[in-house]
């Protein structure tokens, strides 16, 4: 049966270095939760603590109603899939999948039945006699997953399982893992730095930075209503563009924000913004699909195209704008695909689709539209 997993004010320190800084989270039975964040943020360390491979310095970890801080990994009934396939090269697919059950001295008939079920579910039946050296990367990863599911665990833990695969295989394996969860309904905790995997697979995403949870929500929640600038920049490909500004005035029309240093270019965001005072420094966040290239006279800002990225169905221009920390990404329409590197362009956007961040990087939402 799938188990719930709950962390209550969990901390992890190595000497004086605290890497997990008070994480509280509840994962419901059968839920697929993805941990994302930049390298070094603590997401893999937290997964290893849930697995029992790392001690918990402080706080409480629960599986259903049981406090499991002191339980060894075998007692927790988890199935873990690592970034490395870690297959035994001298064993066949069938032997690799069943090795854990063999060590546990399960009855031969039960072992054979479980292995057969795992091979069927993962479409490995015809490869059962093959050695790992005869398999592709995607097939090896399926064997590693089979070794985990054959134990019928309450909780699956995945630690960046697709990072060693090429782009095509990653897409294929994402689909396989999603289908597997729909079939088995186990609780899944999945760690990745790839936000495409997170957006594709997760029921909920947990965004980490510096040992803290920055936001928890569904993929669309995080994309459309990020809690802060970090989450907004981390979720979405290409990343959100940011323009610095200053509040000029508030009126019935909305919030007027000056975007150019000399104050000659401005935009008005509709709605009421009672928490932002005149003169406040703010940042506008704009997704590539909400930004348009326009003639300079019709634009909010102007800039220089530094890269055009042609991806087939989509073409993106990255525009360097004075005062912006990084080039602003624009998804080009069919009429704009002639735009080239080095070209001067104007940028425009629908104010209703802009996100606004205060001086601390916290998202500010209008109280009414």
C-alpha cells in the first residue's frame, strides 16, 4: 500500500554546516512529488534522509503514523532508483531485477512471479537473458526501476534517474515513469534539476533553494503564480525575462512604472497595488510567450538581439536590454522569424500578463483587476 511521507521541521548538518534548514512537508499516499532546485540546494540530501541513507540531525520523519528516524532503510520498505544504474554486469536482466528478493530469501515461486510481473510492466520480457552491456541506456534504466518495483515498496525514491540519458531517451523515459505511476499508484518522490521533468511528471513540485523550501504547488501554480523571483526564474523554459523599474504613480488606471533610467519609457499595470508606494523599486517579470518584438516607436523598451534560437516549432530571440541582468527571451511569431543576431528591436507586452516583484524579490499581486 502507498504510504504518506511527512517531514516535520527537519534539519541536517555536517559539523557547523547546516544544509537542510527546517523543512516541513506532507506527501499524500499515491502522490507524485518532485523536488527541484539548483545544484547544492539540498534536494538529494533530503531524499537520502527519507531513504535512511543519511541521519536526521533534528526534526521528525513519518511514514503514515510511524516515526522512522531510527529505522534502517530495509525496514522503511522503499524502492530507490539512483542516477547510476548500478547493475551487476555479469548478471542477466532477469537476475538483476530479482537479486534483492533473492538476498531477502523470498520463496522461489514468489520471486519468479514478482520478477515476471516487473519485466512485463517495463516491457523487458524479451530482454530477460541479456546482460547490461547488451542494453541501451534507456533499457538499463528500466532494469534499475524494475529492481525497485519488484520489492513492491510503499514509497519510490528517484534521484535524478534520467540525467545520464540523451534528450530523446529522457523524453521516452519520462513517459514510461509517468505511465508506471498511473499503473502502480505508489507514492513517488523524484529529485531532478530539470524543471521539464518536474512540469511533466509532478502532481506537486517542491522548489528548494539553499536548504529551504521556496514554494510548493502544482506545475501550473508555480508557473502562473510563483511566490518569488527565484521560483519565477527557475520554472519555465526559456526563463522569464526581468526588467527593473520604479513606481511613478498610482491611479484608477493602475500602477505606473518607469522602465527607462531617464523615465521616458513607462507602462501601466491594471488593478490596485496598495502595498507599493511611489518611488518603490520593483522588477517586472515577463514570460517569452507574453513578450513581442515591435518597431521602436511602439515599444516599451528597445534592445539588441544577441541570439536567435530556432527549435523547429518555436523560435526564440534573446534581447539584451540596458539595465537588465540577462537578455530577455521573446517567442517569435511567424512574421518575426526573419529577426537576426545583432538587430535592434523594440519590446512590448500585455501589462495584464506581467508579474511584479518588490525589492525583496517577493511577488506582489494586484488586489483587483
